[in-house]
C-alpha cells in the first residue's frame, strides 16, 4: 500500500469491495480462505493507473 500510495480504504475497496477491510484486519478480523485468495490475487496483479487514466 505504501509503495503504490493506496489508502487503507482504497486497497480494501479495490481488492474485495470492502473499504473497512484493513481497519478490521488490524483490529483482529480473520478472513475466509476465498477472501484471502482474492486479496492475494489483487496484490499480485495490481497495476496502478497511469496519469492519463486518472484524469479521465
């Protein structure tokens, strides 16, 4: 998240459509295996938007 400058809520929303994900994980939330898989897949495949894509 730090490398790509993603906020906690942006990461959660983009990874699994849950903006509270990171906050809840830090508070002790556990993930179902399929949710963990979705998060890991997002982390491996994430491509930040280019400046031209952000402006559109």
